[in-house]
C-alpha cells in the first residue's frame, strides 16, 4: 500500500512509505520492499541530473548520513521503477531512507559521503531534503 507523505518536518515520525515532493517537480514515490540487496523505487522525478540514494537507519529510526548503502543515477524528469543495488543486504523489519541528491560534482559520479558533503548534496524544498522512509518487509 502506498502512502503519500510530503516533505517532512518530523521525518522519523512519518509514514514509512510514500511520496515526498519538493518545490517544482522533484519527488520520490516508494512502497515497502522485500529484504535483499536491491531496492526498487516506484517513481522518481528529478529537477535535473541526480541520484537516488539509500540511507540505512539508526537504532532510533533516523537516517544514517552522510553514509549511504546504495545509489543510482537518475536523469532530469520522471523515471519509473528505479532499481538501486545495495552495498549491504537489508533484513525484514529494517527501515531505510530514499533520498534524492543533485549531481553537482563530476557528472555521473556520486561523490557525497563522509568527508565530501559539499558536492552532490540532497535536493531540498523549504530547506528540507526530499526524502522518504521505506519499510523492508
């Protein structure tokens, strides 16, 4: 079941699947995923070249960032069924966060991470990242 969630002020307290929409057209739509080493994001609309990035969650259910467990390049506009390979397998009961990042560094290379947070930053709306929590079944 898909749930609609708009750019979140209280991200961790929100629904764990849904839609996040940024000013303009940037959005992510997700649904719960099976455990494993790949996630399929239902729909991504990007306001330019960027990346769909998967972040694990900590014990409190908050995203672990800037580290990520997987990413996939996306083009400007809307894309359906974006498959993201993960660096580590998810387990049933996990929660991950799907975040949209800009491609501001070397074109096509995801460079955001520990020690490098000034390139490929999260896309934002009203000062908040475009991000959606996702349950792993």
